[in-house]
C-alpha cells in the first residue's frame, strides 16, 4: 500500500508541475473502437455519477441536462481533435508568384484543455513558414492549430504537433510556432496566479538560425489594428 501511495504522489506531482511524458498524444490502441454515440453515452453516465457523488440534485431543472451536455461537449467539441476523421486537410498550392520571404499567421485564437486537470488553456498561437515551392491556405493554418488544441494537451506538445503537421504538408522543415497562453489550472486553482501566462516555442529548419528567428519574433511585435 505504501508503494501505491508513493506512486500516486509521484503522479500528482508530475501533473501539478505540468510535465509531459510524450510528444504524441497518449492514446490507447482501442481508442476508436467506440463510435461517438457510444462514447457520449458512457461519459454521460460517468458525469452523472460524479455529480451524484458530489451531492448534487439531478432532478433540479438546471442540472438534469448537465451530464448529457458535458458528454456531447467532450466528444463533439473540446476533445474533437482526438478523432482523426476531423483532421483538416491542409490544401497546398504551387508558389507560382515566387514569394520567397517568411509568411506569418499571428494571433490565432487558441482554446485547449490541460491534460493534468482538464481545465481550459486560452491564448494565442503564432505560426510561420518559409516556402520551398509550396504554400498552404491561410485558414488551414488556423484549422491545424484548432484541431491539435481540441484534445487534452500539454503546451509544449501542442507546439510540436502544429509544427510537425505543417512541415509534413509543406514539405519543408522551415516552420515555427510560438504559443502564449493562460492555464486555468494555474490561474484558478493551486497557486491561483491570474496574471501569469506560459510561452512556448518550436523552431524548425531555418528558424533555428538566430537572424531568422529574430525576424519572426519581430513580426509578432507589430501592432495590428483594423
């Protein structure tokens, strides 16, 4: 029993320190054996049991629909990025206009979920690439960010997954992503520091060079108003 308690404490400490154990989202081999309807049904019953355990009255008009709402939200919305069928197709095109400079899509709104406490991560992603002859539609960059954000995440992993996906689509290593986000598991519980945010980055190819990286970061400082 002491060994079990020690392991549980280690796992708690790992989660409280927001340490990732994998660059890939940890999924079981049977992750897609159930269809969405079956997953919603199971989650609904489990959420219902949690609420009953907490002492909530599920006959109340305000609460009776909560288990079903949470289940549908988990499967169809905030964890929809776990479903490979929802992965956006990154349509690419030949760079016929010969644009050879850096392309930056900044201030992409990001909503994700901390995998350690299942609380929101809210922030901005800034993505850039240098074409080697192929370009991608601007909206696809936003969709790739949204897809990988819609799963239980660690921010460092999210950076890596976004960059990997764009590198694969564009056929180049010259891709970068910076994320600046607030973690409600830090802001609303634990230390309850509402001012802090977390900044992470992943640089590939030419972005590992200091001058190229500095150019990218300078673009992020441009004050854009409409």
